[in-house]
C-alpha cells in the first residue's frame, strides 16, 4: 500500500505539473498563477497569468513557456518578465480553449485544445514552432490532454480523456506527427495528466476514479494508488517521488472559493526520467 504525504494545501485547482531543476512547477487555474515547489513544500510564485495557466514547458534557452487557457496565448517567462510568445488561435483556426502542453528538445511546443460546448466535441493538437508559427498537427481528438515525449524524442503520447485511451504518434525530425495509433485502451477510465517513468510505463491521473494508475503499452494496469475522496487531475515524477494534483471538485466557482486543492506525494519503485 502506498503512503500519501501532503506537500501543498490551499490551492484552487492544480494542473500541468512538471519536475524541472529540482522543483515541481505547477499551474493553479483559478488562482491564476504558476508556482515552483521545493521537495520540502516551499512555494514560489513565478508568474501571474490572468487567463488561467495550464501546460508548462521550457525552451532550450531555459525560459518558461505557459499556456494561457482562456485567451489562447502562449506566454514566455524570462528573467521575471512575462510576454506573449504566440497567439494560439491565429486567423483561420478555431478558437477552442488551449490546454496542456509538452515542449520538445528543439523548442517546439505541442498543445491540446478543448471544447466544452458539445456532447463529445472533437478538437485538435497544435504545434508552436520557435518562430511563433502555429500549425495543426493532429485533428479529430477527443479532449487531448497530458502530452509526453519519450526520451529518444521519437514518440509523442497524448491522453484522449473522452475517448478513454492514450494515443501515440511518431514524432518526425521536422516536427510533424505520423503513424497515429492507440498506445493503451483504457475503457472505463478517463485519463487526464500523464507522466512517463524510466521503464517506459506511464502514470495516469484517473480523475473520475480518484486514483493514479501505472499503465504499460497495450493497456495493462501495473499499479494503482487511491486518493480516497479526492480527484486526481494530473501527475508528475521527480526521481522516485510521484506528485499528484488533487482536488475535491473541478467546479471553477467552488474551487476558486474554497481553495481545497492539494498536491500529494508518494514514493514509487521506478524513477522518473532524468
């Protein structure tokens, strides 16, 4: 049985966690800020994002990229200054809300879009190149969430929350995505954020099931960690520590009012990626 420790309390809604430079970096949607948290829980607010921050990533020069959800901007935070890096809904592209993100070694950002207006609306995955150009690289996706790139840089994996699966693409040298395929069928589970470990398995945040699952390619569940009454909306790995972004509700009004989101930690046998 995995023991859970509380690292941070008092958040509104934590999402998009990434382990970077010895700290956990995380977005708080409804407090409109990006925080960096030390292993002991010391927290620094590194950016204010009025448009609600989501996905996080880093450019080769070390500057931070932040998805600003509601106004569809990609922001760059460098030396304490925040600027607009790219418009995520340029002319001719649908203005869905932007969501989670992963950045590759070349500085290309892959960002999912979401739409809450339909039954199961299909949206797309977009790539932002270092020159700010935005390109749709995959369409007809059912809530693309929690993207990750394998250490060799050759595979991009995305959680399709409403399709209940993890979907993989071959990541070509020019940044295009090919060979779309199901990496894991998770029927009955709606995967949210994900985190790769060093063995190639993936930790999946199962928001509806109040748990985190460790899944191998093909869909076999290797391990699971229950969070009781708390939903798990995202996860990250730092060495042998698994970080879980949890909250009792997703409702924006309730979350912003009561600030009951927590980041929980537990120790796992297989470490995260270097």
